[in-house]
C-alpha cells in the first residue's frame, strides 16, 4: 500500500538537501528531512485547500486543536487543555523565544552537547551565556551527565532538552526524565523540551514520555515543543506548537513573541490537521521501513574497523563515531567517496558524522557501499 522504496526525484524542486550537491555524484544523507512522499490524506487535503483559491489570514482550526488533545491523551495518557497550546512556525523559534522569555540576562542556559545545532546557538542569539551539559555513553545509550547538570543548574534559569535526542537517538526513560526533573525543581529551572522526533520510535519497547507530563510540579516549569513535520515529512510547510501548562510561562512567552513571531502558514495548518487525522497508518508503515533501514546501517557499517554506532532508539538519524580512523576531514573524505553527511562538529563533536537514513533502501544501500569503501581505505587512528 505504501511504497517507500519508490525513488522520487527531488532535484529541481529547490530541495535544500538535494540542491547542495546538484549535478555531483554525491548521495545526500545530511539534513533531517526524508525522501518519502507525504501521506495521501495530507496531499488530498492540500489539493482541496488550494482549489478553494483564497489564501487569507488563518488560525488553527478547532479540529486541529481537538486532534492534538486527543493525540496526547491516546499516546501518552496526558490530558492537556486547549489554552496550553501556542502555535508557531517551527520548534527552533520556540527554543529562542523561550530563552528570551524565561532566562534572565545574568543567568545561563544549559544545553546538551552534542545536540541539534540550534540548541548550541540559541543562547548566543538571545544574548545569554551557555553552559554545555556533556552527553555520555552509558550502556550504549547517550545520556546527560547528571552530576554535571546539578552543578550547572546553580547558575542557570533554563535547560534545553532534546527527547528523543538528536543526534544520539536516545529515548529517555521515565526514571531518567525524573532525574532531570528533580534537578530542575531543586534549582528552579524552566525546561524547554524539543520533542519533534517523538513519533519516530524504532526500538521495540521504548516509550516516549512528554516531559511536562511527569507531574503537576514539573508541568509548571516546562514547555514541550512538538510538530508533525519530521513524522510526516512536511517540514517545509512550517507548522508546530508548544504545550505550556503554566499560564505565567505562557504569558511571558507571548510577550517575548509579540511583533516578532509570524503566524503559522495556513497550508501548514491544513497539512498538520490532515496528518494527525489520516496519517497514522502511513506512519506505522514508515516506522517499519525505517527500522529496517536502521538495521541495514548498523549491519553494513557497525562492525567495520574504526567505526562505532551506539544504540539508536529513535529518529532516522545515525550518529557515527569515526574517531578510530585517520581522517583529516571525514566529511570531505565521504564526499569524495560519493556520500554527503552532516559534520559532527556542527552538533558539538568533530569525531562524529550524522547520517540520515530516511530514504529508499536502494539509495541507502548504494550510499553505505560507498561509505564502506571509504572506511576500508582509510588507516586506523594511532591510539598510542
């Protein structure tokens, strides 16, 4: 029913991902959108809206609000109120305006490292100091250094959380989230939790838990950022939302956004509603496909000398440790071999590359073969 093997030609569509290399023989597996056609229900809804022909100012429909509320209850047992929702064009603006609203000028913002790169720049963009919270491998999963978080919290007002973690792929357990919450409560931190990859769970048995759903106490000190964009491959339509239970935090955010934050695009709102209304069967098929793609990445690269890939519980992004190889520039080396990846330095660790496996398996197989050739022709790093 759903043909994820179909290779859709994205060249000539002003695709950020595919335009980067244009006519070069380089397979782009970098920026985080997939090559999959969106669910048919989304496409049909967009056609119907375009046929209407009038594209004036719009607001989220009551049905979209209802679908989000139902989704939180059905998936997470989290009962939210309509007034908790603030719609915005993207999660990244939510990070930035949250810092502006909830972090005092003289205080710090804590951000994990490595992490999705806008986390690293948002404090600077808002004239706030940043404290980097190291992520470390524990039992083959990327986790924050909780002891260091306790120390950093002494001088901070805001903690940025990425769950599921990008690029590490960890889905934090309730116990791990509760450790973070306990520290946030002790030190009066506001936690901004980017949960944009929450639907993209690949490991059997893992469960996504919205941070603000942990307890009423932590709900009063947190904002959850979500969007249908990664889930249904509609990122270019720019539609997301924040869930903020506390009225004081919402008011401060709305004050910070006033005159600066654009409304959601009406086409994005239509796509979001259709995705949540009609997209879940497509999503389940996509998850099965991505699960096999993930396993193929690990099978083809994971056992090669000099390469390490930690457990990947979620997202369609593989965080690959290439420190065991003598690369002057791993990105340049893989590009020379015909594959375009994201540099680890962009996320805070130059010893890694990030690979997007949200593509047809045929294309992924071709890219992995090319990468394997590069890896096998590169000397191992001198560990002496």
